[in-house]
C-alpha cells in the first residue's frame, strides 16, 4: 500500500489529544504525518495542505452552535482553493456523526468512541472492520462453573428433610394452573386450528371470569387493548431498523465483571422493545420480563399482542414471542414466574419461546408476592419441573427482605427452593439482595458503609453452597434518590462491589426507577449502564475490601439460617411453616398471600 | 432547455429546505421532469445541531434523486436504483434513483462541485431531467458553481439584526453580480490554475505565481513587486478577505487601470464576510481598478425566514424565536432588484415564475 501524507489539524483553540493518538497510529503504519499546532487560521491550514501536497487531512473540532458553519466554511475554502478533489478530508469530535459530516461536506466523520484503527482505515482508503472486544459477545451460562456441592452439611441435611416433605405434600395435589399449563403446551404444539379452538374452550374452563369472557366473548379487561396490525407491522420494521444499526457497547472490562441484567415492563410490548434495544445498545447482557401485578391475581392468560396502561407487560404467547424475536442473539432473556396464579404456564411459555432463564421462589411469592403459600408450593413444583425440562436455570429471588424480612430468614426460604430445584433436576441461582433493607435500617449494619452487610451475604452463601449468585433486584435498592447522578453512582458502586465479591450476575435499575412516577425513561437506563461500565473500568482487578464486620455478620447469618431451617423441620410441614411465619412473620412485615387460597385440588 | 438551480443558505435554519420543498411542489404542478439532490444532508426530522424539528422533503413518483446509500431507507419514499456511483460520502456511495412510491425523503448527495457536475450531467443527458434542484447545506456555497443560478435563503438564524442582515444580503447580491470578462478574452484565463500576472498585452508575457489562491502575504509581496508592468491579475481559486485587504493596503492607487479577474464570485464569497469583501472590491474600483469574473452565477431570488433557534441559557437548549417579519421583508425588498419572498407566507408561485423566466432567458 502506498504511503500517505496526512495533515492533522485541530480547528480548535486547544484540543488536539485525539489527533495526537491518531498521529501515532498512522506513524506506526508507516505514514507521514504533520500535526499543526492548535489555533491556526483556516487559510493557514489550506496553505499547509497545498505546500505539503498532502493526501489526507484530518480536522478535529469540538462542536457548539456556530461551529458547524465554521466547519462548512472550511470545506468551502478547500473547494474554492481547488484542492477538494485531490485531498480526502475527515472530521472528528465529540458531537460528530456521519449525518453531520455529510451535511458539512466532509468525506468522513468520526464521533465519540472512534478508534485509531478507524481513522487509519479512512486514511488508507479501506473499509473499517471493527475488532471484537476482548470479551466475547455470547450468552453466558452463569451456572456452568458450579457443582452445587454443600459446604455446610448440616444445612444440606435440613434442606433435604424439608424438600422430602414438600414433594410428599404436593404429590397428590394439583391446581387449575397446572392443568392450564398442559393445555397451553398442547395449543402451542398443535398445528390444527380446529383442535386449537377446542383446546382454548377447554382452557377457558379453568380460568376466572375476566379471562373466560376473553375466550368466550372476545372481551378485553379494562385499560387493555390489542395492538393494531399496523402497530405490529411497525414494530417489526422498528426492530429491523434498529438491528441494522446496532453496534453495542461492552459493559465488562475484565472477565470477572458480572453479567448485567435490566428489567422491563412498561405495559406496552412496543415500548418494552424500544427499552430493550436501547439497553442492548448500551451493553446490557440480559433483560428481565416484568408482568403486571393484576396478572398475578388472575387465573389464566389472554392471547394476542396486547398492551395496557399499567406497569408490567402482559404475558401472552404473542407478546413474549415478539419480544424474543426483537432480542439480539447474545442477549439473555428471563421471564419471571415467581408469584401469582400462572407460574407453571409462564414457564411453559418461556421455555417454548426460548427464554434463557426464569425466576421461581415460593417463599418470596407467598410472603411478599401476594400468592397463597399452599397454592404457590403446588404450582412451583410443577414450574420447576418445566424449567428443568426446558433447561432453563431459575433464580430464587429474596425480595421479601424489602418487606422487612431479615436476610437470614429470606435466605432460608431461598435455600429450600434451591434444594427443591436441584432435587427436580433444575439449576437454581441464588439471588441475594444488594439493598438498604428495613432490617439494616433498624439494626444499623449499614450505618457506616453499604459494603459489609452485602459482602456478608455473599460470604454466608459461599460458606453454605457452591452455587451461582446473581445479586438483585435491582442492586442498590433504597440507596437511590431522585437525583439521577446519585442513583447512577449508587448502582455503579454496588455493581463493582458485586464484581469484587466475584458474583456471576447483577440486575440494575434505571436511575429514575424509584422516582419516575410512571414509565421509566430510556436515558435513565443509559445512566446506570454507563455508570456501571465506568465503574468496572475504574476498578479493573482491584478489589473492595470489607471490614471485619462482614465475616462476623456472615457467620451470624449462617447460624440464623440453620435455626430457621431447624424450626421448619420441627414444624414438619413447609406450607404450614409459611403460614406460621417461620420464614418471615407478620411482625417482620411478611403476610401470607391470599390469591389462590383454597384452590388446590386433589389429583383425580 | 434545462436548468440547475441551487438553493443556498447563509446559515442553518434560514429556510433552505422549506424553499426547496416549496419549489418542488410548484414544479410537480406543472409536471416537469425533475431531478433533486443536496450538497449536504436534508430531510431529517430533528436538526443535527440544535435538536429542533426540521421541515421535510416530500418527493413524488418519477423524480430522479442523487442520494447516499444509507439514506435510501431514511424516509417513507421508495426508490428504483438506476446506478450506484463511485462517489463516496460519510453515508455511503451515491445512488441515482427514481422515486417509485411517493413519500418523505432523506437526502445526502454529492458534496463536491465535480461530483455534483457528474450527477447533474447524468440527470440531464441520460435521464432527461429538465430542472434540477440542488439543496444547499449550512452556509456552504462552493459546489453551487455548478448550477445555473442560485436562490439564497437567509433570515434571523443568520443574524437577528435586520439592518445587518439586509446589508449583508445586499453585499452578496452585488458580489454575485460582478461584470463578466468579455467572451473574446476568456481564452487567456480558462486554463490557468495559478495566480497569473498579465503584462500590458494580454497575449504577452505572463508571470505565474506559486499558488492558485490568494491566501498568504508572501503572494501579496510578489504581486506588489511585479505590479508596475501588470495589466491584469487573474486569481483562479480562493481569495481570502484578509489577504485581499492586505493587497489593497499595499497597492492602493497602483490599482489604477488594472483589472482583478476572478474565476467566479463564489471564490470570493467563500473567502470571508460578504460586506468586508464588497468593501475591498469597492476600494479597488475607487482606486481606478476593475473587478471581473470569468463565470457568472446569477442570484435569482432571496427567500426570507424570520425564525431562528433561540438559545435558552436556563435550559441549556434551543427554542423557536422570531424577528419582525414585515420589517425584514420591507427593508430587503427596498435594497434589491430581485424577488424577495417569505416562502412560508407567500408560497413559491412567484419564485417559480422567476426561475422559469431565467430558464427562458438562458435558452
């Protein structure tokens, strides 16, 4: 390739750092470079181009109002001076985009994130092919490195005892949710429309009135409507368009940095997808589907592309499918099935459509999620079996902590469901909270710092079992304020603490999540993603060192868990233990849910 | 008969695209085979710099466009690609397309004069276009030398002071109306690409200087040293306002009976502020010299836009602002002998008549 002569000129009073980096890159490739000092007039630059017979000119300039005209003027000068056809001219700067470069008349535009290699490719007149970042953009199986062996054998034994009891208790029971899940599976598998219709009629029998009237009379619930065919078509076009432009950032700086999930559930599948695509562009590795709270109290699912004016996005085969189809191939997707009256069917839909993960926890779902303990226990056994069948790991969330349940009690519940999952062939993921919980507000473990108590949770779980850990949900909960910068910083610091502790995944909130007073905004999602990325970059392999308290509290937590499990074993019935408050009491702030009470059926 | 019309602006938001769009609609009414391109980037929803909404371009079936690859799916219009050229832009190579389904278009076209010429020739010679509209970009004007005449869009976005705006536009008008070198003398200059100093007889000795542009003080000194025997100075490329002033400061009355010849007025206008440049041109004349061009670029009309993006310091953003429309129109009309039109208010009928009139004169 012919050696090029390149003039690098900052059309700017001071800034030329970018040009200096490019100069070095060009010289390494054997090109001749001339870097003009800053603050030269446009005519002087033109004269230098002519005097030095350069092949390529790279201009840098920070943009503000009026500067576009200055840059346009420069191109005019070059053209009027008769050099425009002989010299390639590129422009770089923080506000430069290809569209703007075209408007200004340049041959190329280099905006933020431009690599030296990109500028070199322009100089050499070849197409720029971005190098893949060091961390591969593939779906990560966060369970792969764990054998689920118990280090605390006493706890393992207690858990086995409780799991035996659960399996025994549920063995002769079923629910309408389990029946619906089987019918749904047949509907999905069937290719015969008349058979599908027959199955739908059968399905409707096991639903409550709101859902029944949908299948029987085509009625939609209030505030709920189907997307029009134009909207569905526009959605497809939107996704194709965004995918064709998607060039995502990478959040992780080192291999050890956890996988980062965001949560969506705006109520509208279209808006969800827009949020997902924004988050993918800014480097999110996974997305979590939030369903509406009324869905958790309703027996049965609707069908079709449906939107509604409330938080949480309605679970239907079509809605989930359109979301799945919008995802980049490397994006992990979780559909939650941790509470409500449709958990087995949710897992069937998620599995059939190709979700990577689900979420199941009987203790949380029945103590803070509003679902009756007995009902959820019977449903969850079926849901876990489906998760195992579809090869979907599931996290066992402990958000009952946010209701006031102390961590050790929530962890006892999490470990019971995890052991149940292992027994049924599933792959559970422990999900401790990284939050400023009511427990620590009252007891003061976070008076000095947010590090020790969160670290204690991880130490405690590691002392018990070799299992994957996914901190949630979202990290930094209740440490954020309505100031987006403060919220983003809190998220980022919690993310780096999680990374330092070697956890496998985290869920992060947007910077306005707790204060948006309505749907959260895409820019506030980008706030926390960028903050997390910056924090990973900042810490690299450096660790955050907790104080001695962390280990002390971890031991106390482990003792607490053991005592709770002993009390459950003593009680002899897991479901009854939930009603009795052994895994979180009314005094703690946990109330056994009422949705689905007395609906468990004897198997015929 | 064919005609290529450039629509140039004096700044962003002065109404270039509104003007282009209005002429386009008038031309659709009279069903003329039509070509359209832009030397910048047009038709986007939101301004690249101020973030304010922008007017958009609606194109009808059979219009021929020159458009960068990445713009093909930018609007709702659909195209048949007739040719993909080698002309590359930051948004991909330029395609020559025919509109097969009407709709909104986003257009980034060739942005160099030579490329514009290539596209224009193809539209006229191969595709039978009778009128070609070239939408401008920002304050850029240099590629417009390839058009047969220009419409200038100016307004509050350039300057919110009406007096200054009128004086500046008047200066542009005068600079674009500089007299042409007589046809019989053109041959002496057409092929020179360096500044040439002609001795008393045009076909006599010619001294060529190092540069084609007047952009440095060294060139000024060379001219001053040789001026005694010079009858004409030909500058084929750019003329910098600052350096022209320096030349005038040194020559003063030595301009007497000498002629400054420039290739076209754009080479002058690109080099500085129109009012200052006009001042320097007047100084040459006052000292007994003349200024002529080889190639004229008629200014056909002025369109005015009282809108400007008003910066709000409290919000760190822009919002729409307006100056006195009536006053602007009145003062501008008094200052110039060409149509001055508020395109949003008046529409493009009179503008189109002016354009077509010009094409009749041309043909």
